[in-house]
């Protein structure tokens, strides 16, 4: 497995040395360094890259306590230490001699043979701690003498500013709950194409093919599958029987409640997850727009596979020419902090200023969406984040700016199991529930 650890080192060095705003998704970074066709090796590569990034500051906390001059450690040596420490602190299936020995050998191949003794000593001390206390106890960060946000940043592996942001929005208990939730592994959720197959029939097909599957908890189209690494290899993919989509995101199309004959615009359509779902739910005229033309090309491919016929694409600069619309969906570009469990690199790719700039961008998109609405039309605003600035802050601005927009109660359109996440103001906000949906926000607005 030495070639896997070498590949993980190369991937992590590439990620660390790329400016945050220019980084590709972590999955793409790992994919660019796969050591070969072996499934087991590639699975370990992803485990190491994903795990080291997810737990980056926790690993550094434990390593820095054992280093006499932590700030003087070269990047490659630090990453080798992180890879070794991650295996020791988190992976049951990796032997101590493999985690330590191969980390030491990795240094020689990386041109840092001088650090072999240092790395061997540090990792063996961590190994002894794990052997004496157990992995979970060995990972704990002692609060003694630390301010809460510094402790939380180390204990839950988040930037200090992000821990402070969650505390400001939700209090310390709420912040810890959110960070703990987003460090869990996310379930793989499918949205069944109910125009082509019934939910029970789809579940039976999964069982017949040896796939562990169960219905979702809040979306009538959701199926959660276990132990699947490649959704495209599942039966029914080529026939367009499902689309990979988290349960909370599935609810957006139900929330907007498309009706036969309506003209509906998806302003930030991306590759078409919500757009194709709208087309499945009603014989409506669906329009899709996105600032990235490449995404619209993928949308058309997905629509073809799913049989979502008749979706029309439109340039963002020409939206007003094709309105007005009965309904507009704004799945706004956001910080994505509600999806960190799926994309742990988001932790380190965001900055406090990026939250503010994204909120401003969301408002500008929302403002255009309102202009595209007919009188009496409805607009669904949703984000896959839980920051108040990007959720309630944007909606409050919309209401305060006038334009005749009023908040509608999402309990009137959402499926019954999802209504427990709707508050008294009518907003939908998921809670951090183990194996539950991503952290997601929705507000339905109506134009007077």
C-alpha cells in the first residue's frame, strides 16, 4: 500500500499549495492521483485524503503537542505526519507498523530522509496513546486553559472563525451539535424517478440485486442505500430510474408545488437535480438557467437519461425576455456549510469575507428572480447552509426592500414528514440528525 500513501501525499500537497479560491473539489484532487485500477487501493486513497482534510486541525493539535518546533516543520513532513496520525487515531483496519513504518519510508521518497527519526518518534508516541486509551479517548482535546472557540476548532477540526460563527448563530451547544454532525459520514441518497418506477418496486429491485436500501424519512421519492461506492453501477442508473440527491434538496421541488401548464424558472439550475425533479412532478413548462454553460450541458445529459423532456435552457442575461413566470426557484450559490460532511474541504476553502460576499450575491439573484415573477407568483429561495447571514438575513432583506413579497407557510406544500422542520414563521430548516438530511434552508415567498 506504499504507492497509495505516496499518492495521498501528492494529492494533499497539491491541495494545500493551491489557493483556497482556486481549489478543485477534493474528490477531483484525489481522482487526479489514483495509483491504479485497484478498487481497494483507490478506496484507501480517498479515505486518507478525505480523512486528513476533514480532521486537519485535530490532527495538528495532537502532533503539535509532540513537536518541539511545530512551526518549523516543512509542509511535506507535516502532511506525512497527518497521514500517519489519521491512520492511528481513526482507522481500525490499519496496523501500527504499517501506519508508522510506511510513513517513515514515505519521507525518503519525498526527499526528507532527515525527518525519519522525528516522524517515527512522534507517530509511535501517538500509537502508544491509542493502545493505552483507545482511539476515541486518544482523539479527545482537553479544554483546560483554552478559550471555547480555540478548543472547539481543535476538538471538532474547524477553523476558529467558523466555530465562532456557529456559536454566534446557534450558541455553544448548537454549534457543537452542528460541527459534530458535519464530521459524520453522509448517507448516499437516491431520488427515485417516480414517473418510471414506483418506490416499492425500486426497493424490491435493489434487494434483488443485493443492495441494502430503505425509504427516506422526509421525501416520498428518497431511497437510502448502504455500502455503495459508485452509484452509476447500481441497477436502473442507465435507464434513468434514479438521481443522486440528498433528501433535503429533493424537498425543494415539492415545496414549489409545480402545476400543470405553469411556466417555472430554475435560476441556478446547475447540472439539473432540482430542474429534472420539477419536470417529473408536473407537466409544466420548465426553464433552466445557470451562469456556467458547461453545467447546462450536463443538465441536458441528465434530463435525457431521466426522460425529463422539454426543459428549455436560457442565458442568465435574457431571463426578463422570457418572463413572467408563475414560479421561480433560486437555489442560490452559498457557502455550502450544511454539506461539510460530504465535502470536508469546504471548512478550509471558505473565509469570513466569503460568507458576506455570497450573501450579497444571493440577494442580487433573488432580486432578479422577483422581477421575473408574475403578480401572484411564488419564489422558492433555498441554500445548503445554516448561517443566518445567508438564510434569514437574505429573506429579511427581501421583505424589507418591498416589492410586495410575502412569506408563505411551507407546511402547506411540503410532504407531511418534512413539516416538522418548518418553524412558526413558515421557514424550513433541517436539524443535525445522525444519518439525516443535509443542513438546508428554504423560504417560500409570494408576490402580491
